[in-house]
């Protein structure tokens, strides 16, 4: 399906779904009965048709009231998309962009679509004044830039629209700007009704304790680049792609330009068709890359930030979160880029390389938005932190490493179950480590012919050892960092000695 066909469908689409009609009725109940300066927030998931809903609200409002409407967006792409949608609902509108300095023709329009910053600058310059505004609609209302304009529309009804009613700035909670939240259909319901594609999520455990949190509350680009550009993470990304997304149209989200460029080189050297896009790309370059991405069936696009809003490409089959985020909004925005349905597209793949699903829950799980709206600080304070998430990692031996231990039938070890068993039998916790050491030593001896080979093979068990001892430390409750580090060192020394002992026993048995 071509982009022109899609745009034509958007412009011609005036039939509303039942859930959208119900939400519009609820919104108009407030519009008709609340005070003229009432502030209402409306939540609907990405892909649920927020622009369709508020375009119909504009149409109905203008037919009932002798006042005008302003729609505020925070990006020029959203301005254009919104204007196009409004035209599809027979709403004549004018875009107020950087080229518009004054509005001598404002009486010719009943609706204006403006970027927040542009309109703020025009009003501050006293070059532009909008008369008789009765309704202000704020798209992507979780951003706080709109607050600068509220004083200019003191007598207007404010309708904020967002997929995630959680402020981008915790110091400016949304319940301070809005009197009430109306929650629309949830993601699971929209999937069940056939409006959104189903996400199949694959999570790969990633150690994030090296990441730093910046003043904006999210992980810094510098610390993310340091982690995600290292060879181990690049290999993990490439492995995840070939395992779960090979041949599918894939969109990769990164936290830094450096990381994205590394990803580009890694995939290019592996022989895959990939392009890189970030906010330094020119308009022409961006247009050309997105055209290539749209028309190449197995295209891979690695990006930084700019495709989280105002970008709809229904042909995307896989979303890779090659980054961690503490932003619930960003988490939903990134995954939402793959949720658009097409004939034959009932589901899409999500590859999570930032423990994001463990932090926020799966994309389609229910979220208590009313609770988040009323108590955002409580919600944020109770998010699982990285240390806690990593305590529950389940180590899975990579296939290439598992092949080196092919003579061992079982290479897994459940520390928690073994600890429960030891306690039930009134044994010391130390027996858990003894059993683990026995298994690891046997694995190294049984799968090699020489002692030196066994000692080399033992080095490849580091991730498994780290994981087991993290679980063991958790079983002991309070353990200092120094003690945990000592446990790992002590375990490795004992393992080397045990490997040597088992090899001596093996030689003596062969001699007999």
C-alpha cells in the first residue's frame, strides 16, 4: 500500500468506531456542563485514533458554538498531519508555523493548528492575537511546553490528549494542570477488537547497573553509549535480530547517535541492508531514508529519538529497544510504532534489550492511568530498579557455548530451590555453593581431554557464576557489595582447585 493511498484513506475516513463515539460523548458531557475554563485530559493508546477523536470534537464543537478552536502540537510533522486530518472532517484550518508572523486573515478561519513554541513567540512579540477562542486542544499533552500558553487562554476549555498521562517532568505533574482524566479503551481491548496488532515480546537480560541517571530522570546518553557500543552488546543485538527478526522490516531505537552508528556498522559488516537516521539528518536525507525504509521489505532502520512521535509506518514488523529508559511514555511510544495493522499483519515482534518490560510490564498489560494521574510520584518511586530486576535474571547459556558442554546433560542450576531444600533439611546455606561447584567442575572435566583445556573452558562460565551468586546473595538477604565480590572470587578459586582434583581422580581411574 502506497503512502498516498494511506493518506487518502486518512483524509476520507470520517466513520468513527464505537469506542471513539463513547469517548466523544463523555468529553462533550464535560464541555457542555463544566465551567468554560475547565481542563480535561483524555487518554487513548497510540494507534487508537486520538487525532480522529479530537478532529470530530472540533467539527462538532464548531457546529454548536460561535467560538474558535486552537490545536497545539509540539512538532511540525504533527502540525501537518493534524491539519490534514481536520480537513478530512471538513474543518477549514490554518497552520501557524514559523513563516506566519501575523494573522490578517484570521476571520476566514474557525480553527488554527500551531506549534506551541511558535505560537508562544508570536504572542510574546505581540504580533499575533487570537480572538474568540473557546476550545484549546493540546496533542501529546504529557509534554510540558503547553503550560507556557495556558495564561493566554484563561477563558477557554482545555482538552489535553495523550497516550500516557504521565508528565515528562515529575516536578510538573499533570494533575496540577488538569481537573480530570478520561481514560479510553486499553491496548488489550483494541487488540481484541482488531484495531491494533498484537506484540510478541522477547526480552534479553542486560546488566544496566553501569548506567547513570541524568537530571531529566532518564539514563544519560553518555552512559548508554558506553554500554551499548561495547562488543558484547553489539553481538547480543545482532544475535537477537538473527534469532527473532531475520528478514523482517525492523526499526531499532537507541539512546545515542554514537550507539546508532555502531549498530549501523555492525549490521552493514554482517551483510544486512541498514540505514541510520537521527535529528542531525537533513530534511531531504530523512525523506529519502524513510522512502527506502517503506519500500524495502527486509529494511533495517537504526534511529535516535526522532521516530517516536509523528511517524507512522504500518509495514514495520519488528521493534528493537536497543536502549533502556525510565520513561513510561517513551516505552509506549517506541513499541507503538509497530502496532499499526495491515491486511495479513496481526502481530509484530518486540525485542527488548533494556529490561524495559521487566520495569514497566508488557506493552499490552493493563495500566491504572487514574492512579498514575492522581499519584505520579508514588508510581515512579515504586518502579523496579535495575538492581532488583537483575536479581531475577535467569541465565541461559548461549547455543555456541552450550555446544562446548555437549557431554553434560543438564547445565542449569536453580539456586532458589536448592536453598529452600537446604533450609528444609536444616543444613547450612553453604551446601548450595558446594552443589553448584560440583556441577561446574564436572562440566569442565567431562567436556575436555586435558587439564589446561578444562581451565580454559572454566573461564567461559563467568556469566553463569555471576548469576548464580547474585541469586545466592539474595537468598541470604542482607549482603554487602564487598561480600558479594568476595563470594565470586572465592567461588572461582575453589572451582579451579576442584577441577584439578577431579582431573587427578579421572587420571587415577583411567590408570586402574
